[in-house]
C-alpha cells in the first residue's frame, strides 16, 4: 500500500507542477521525471514501490481495454483511410530508423564528418 501511495503522490505532484508552473508536458510525464530523480537521489527506495509497480505492470492490459474498445468504434473510419494510415506508419517508422542511425553513427564516430559530430554534440 505504501508503494501505491508513493506512485500516486508523484502523479499528483506532476499535476501540481503542470498546473502551477504551466509546464507544457503531461502531468504523468512530469511525475515520472520527479520519481526518477527521487530514485536516483535516494529519497525513495526501489523496494518501497517495487511490489506495487509489478502489480500494475502485470495488469497493464486492463488499462488499455477502454482504448481498444474505443478504437473498435472507429473501424469504418480506419478502413476508409487504411492506405494513408499504413503509409504514414511505414514511412514514419523508416524515417525514425534513418535519423536514429545517422545520429548514432555521427555520435559514435563511425559515420559523418567531424563537423557533423560537433554540431550534434553542441
């Protein structure tokens, strides 16, 4: 119960930070950033939250069930736009792979010129 309380506290802290400081990030992302900082700083011990986190991960499909059911309602729209959706998924994935390969190659020194590596590091 302590672990779940800690996880919820960080989620609510993310909500407070987002609303109070008008940070353009989702509250759960802010809460996770704060949680990771707390773990690395030693303010929160992993053992305190591990059991609750494992429980949530084991039942993760329950969190996606409403999304999946909601998607079924849009099957006609998805079907009529299947070509565009499919192409954007394939092209987007390929672009991400190419950019990742280029950046990784430039940063590791195996690809690109010295000027490109300096630009990426700066």
